């Protein structure tokens, strides 16, 4: 099987490594890729938001399967174009990708499917802001305000704060630039990312993971695209895991089918395990980054065959997934100033070590690998338990040099120490 992967992050680097390990995969291509993926796949520079360009590339490399990593091409309908060209595609249609692309659509689907989620309100005029803020936050019984940019924002458009002025300032600046704001009730409790391979009504869950959205240790500082992740979750009881699949993901998949927007691809449920049980923070229409780097680090089943089964509507026959024992911890190395405008163009030393996945990297003409984005590398450590996987990841990180870079030192530490309780 010849597989074309679309994307350029450490998630796509992890997808390529897992695809390469599948004995039925014999050729890999990627667009646009990065300095790390260039050594394991044929790299092509095309506009991945253009269905026509992706189809032309898929034909050129004779792809049997196209795997679309990021949300932007999915929301724009690139998977529809690939399927219309008669090529199997892992990734939802434009209609189904609205589960991530439109928060209003996602809330409507969840309401129809009877799934618990935060209550929310859209504010589109500055004149309505203060009254709306009064209906959320500490005055309304929530520990914090949750203020979201109502567009795709790569995880960075969300401010969660107990400080009304901070909440107000974020909302006001979005409104001033003409963007509607979503206010949500605050969901308290540890977060879970559950990735499910879905084709229509068939749902195959992967290992549950947890990611770390804030930039600093102890969940301090602003939200980012994700600074680290670990899997599996030793503190998540099996019945809660199974309940998320049967009471949240399966009903949502069924509701999408009912709306003629059946989902084919990776349905990602982001949840908080509240005192009243799991509640959805958001759905995404693709693999999450950096959780994928941890989850795929433990997958023993052949990924190419799994994704091909979903893409061709035969997932129900695929059977149970197999996982390696132990744990995987991913730590993101970020450029100076990330999640603000990152410093780029610095030489990275040590980025070719085992367990290092590339994201914002390019190879310069002189052969040096240099930084080109905010999240530069993902370092993945595995081991018999979380503590061992943590040490493995941080040992690799210690051998990498990038001026001004930063990373969190506490990825998976609370779970490793048994400090997460439901
Ligand atoms: P999102 O971009 O919607 O994934 O939000 C980014 C992060 O903000 C989530 O991973 C949570 O940590 C936090 N967050 C978003 N919505 C809520 C909510 N309603 N209650 C509590 N935390 C939230
Ligand atoms: N890990 C968060 C995301 O991929 O959206």
C-alpha cells in the first residue's frame, strides 16, 4: 500500500513512523512535511488546502490511501475531493468536519445526541458583553470564565480565568476585530483526550491520553497548541473509559450519520471528568497533537491497515486493537516566545536522536536543521510505567540544544505520582 500523509507537524512524523512499521505499507509520501519527515517519506511541496493540488499529488505518487492530519484542509473539504477522485481517504468530509470547524454545529449535535457539554452563548456585539459575562464565571457559580474565539484557533484562542478583567479584555479584543466570542460554563476535573477511529456508526477507541495545554509548569501561563502528553491514563477507570465510548462518541457518530454527515476518520473527544461524570470540552475531526505522539508510540496493530479499513468502510471487520504494555510520554520543545510570535531560524543540535519527532523544522542549504515554528520538536519516551517513560523523554531532551527554547518539566508527573483523583 502506498500512503500519502498531509501535514507538517510532529503528529504527522508520528503517523509516518507508525505507518512505516506496517508490513503492508511499502511507500510513504508527505506534503508539506518538515526536516524530520524528509528522511522517511518522499516530500512534496503543495498547497494542502487545495483539493485539486492534493488530488494531483495523490495521483502522481499513486497513493492507495491519503491520510489528512490537520483540521484546516478537512474543514475546507479536501477529503471530499480525494474521495471524489476515487482514492481512499482517511479524514472526514467537509460536512462531518464541522464537528470541529463550527462550535455551534458541535453543540447542536451534542444536544441532539444527549451528550453532556458546557453550556454556552455566542456574543457578537460589544454592547452585549458585560451582561453575558454576568451569566458566566464566579458570580454564576463557575470557578472561572471560559472565553473562546469562535473560529479554528489552533488551541490558542481560549482564555480560562477567574479574573473578570482578563476575560473581558480577551472577549473585547476579539469583538473589536470583528470576531464572535463564545462564552462557556467552566468544566472542572481532569482532562481526557480520547481518539476514536470511526467509520459511520463503527467506533474503535484508541488508548486515552492527557495533554498539557498551558505553556508553563503547574498549568501556568497562556494556552498553547499543547506542550506535552502521556498515555495511557492510570487514573481513568475502565468503566468511565467505556462509558465515554458508548454514551458520548457512539451517539455523536450516530447523530452525524442521521444528519447525512457520517464521520469517516479520527473523531477526537476532549473531555473533562467532572464530579458528575465526563463532559465534552470539544470535538476535533483529526488526530490531536501532541497526544498522537504518545498514543501511536504504544500501538501494536498495523496503522496503515487500520486507517485503510476506516477509509473503505470495513472498520467493523478490523477487530480489537493491540497495544504494547507500558507508557509513553511526549514533551514538546518550543521556540523562544511561543505561544506568542516564536523566534525562528536557530540551529538545532541533536534533533536526529531516536524518539525525536519534528514539527517546526526545516533543513537549510548547508544541511543544518533550523527552527521554523513555535512547537519545534516532540520528544517521546516509552517505558514500563509513566515514571520510566518520563525519564526516557527528559533524558533525550537533555541532549538537544536550541537557543531560547523552553519545555515543561512536569508532563505526566502528577499521574506518575498517583496524584490525580476523580
Ligand atoms: P479548546 O481550544 O476548546 O480545546 O480549549 C483549550 C483548553 O481550554 C482545553 O483543553 C481546556 O483546558 C480549556 N477549556 C476549554 N473549554 C473549557 C471549559 N468549558 N471548561 C474548562 N476548561 C476549558
Ligand atoms: N492536543 C490538542 C489538539 O490537538 O487540539
